C-alpha cells in the first residue's frame, strides 16, 4: 500500500486472537485436476490453459496463490476480482478454471461436486472439509497461511484493560452456541494471547512484505 496514515504495529494494541479460516484452491470439474500434483502436470503440458480468480490484488488469497506458484512452478494467470464472492461465482460457472478464496466459501460446492478443492493453506486440515489435504501434505513445504481474526485496541491501551477484555471475550468464545456459530461460519476458534497476536502480526508482516517484493504485487 506504500505509506499508510497509521502504523499497524504502533497504532494499535493487540488484545487476542479469535479464530482462523484457511484459504483454499478450488477447480471447476472441467479443469480435470484433482490435486496440486495434477495441476502442476496439467499446467506444464498446457502453460496457457489456466487462469485463477482471487479475491483481489493484494489480498491474502492472492499472496497465497503466488507463493504456491513460486514453490511449484504452476503457470496460471491472475484474475483479480472485487471480493471473494464473484471469484467463487465464476469458478462454479466455469468462467475461470481455478479460484483461490476463503475455504468456507467453497465448502458447500465441494460437497455437491460442483468444485474440486485441491488443497488448503493451513498446516492442519479444515474442519468443514476434513477430506481435503493441506498443501504441506502434498509436499509443498513449508506452507501455513490463514485468514486470521483478532481483537485490537487503540494505542497505549493499559495492560490491565486489555487483559480484562480478553478474559471476558474468552468466556463468550467458550460458550457452545458461540463456537457452533463460528464453526458454521467457517471460522475455527483459536485461543491466543496478546503476545501471540503481536508475534503473529510481526511474522506475517515480514512474510507478506517478502512475497510482495518477490511476486511484484502492488496495490491498485
């Protein structure tokens, strides 16, 4: 994004991690690929045959696919959509053979056979699609990216206030109906401390910065 009107590390106070959603690579049946290995082989045989839709230029989904391309050599042109929903619509309709989107959005289509999900981006399998292997299980290593949700406060939030908020929210997240609602929305609960969140922010900032440079990704 270039210069921002705030510093994401200094301008906010991490309170706690709330949950994660994997990113999934899905294919229309007409693509005739059922795994990352099959996609690699098909893309090598026909380098111009594949285009992938993402949720937009510079989104985590776009970054994940570019990392996958770097690690596997898959040739696929990028089509950046204005959000995940239109990318899913077009891959289900066969307008694009591939889409890289939030995993919860393609889970219903995987069940009906309208899409084949080739893999997910997290180190662990996804609860809504337990039969789908991770990228790491398909020998694309290391690979552990997710969409994560966090609770943040303003800068210089007193530690005791942040701790009280975290404790109260933690109690709410422990309620069965809250966990059920999160699961139905495709979010897997993730209990993490303020320090865990701060560490994750720094680590992901570096990972995305390196990817932005190596893949020449720039905001539009």
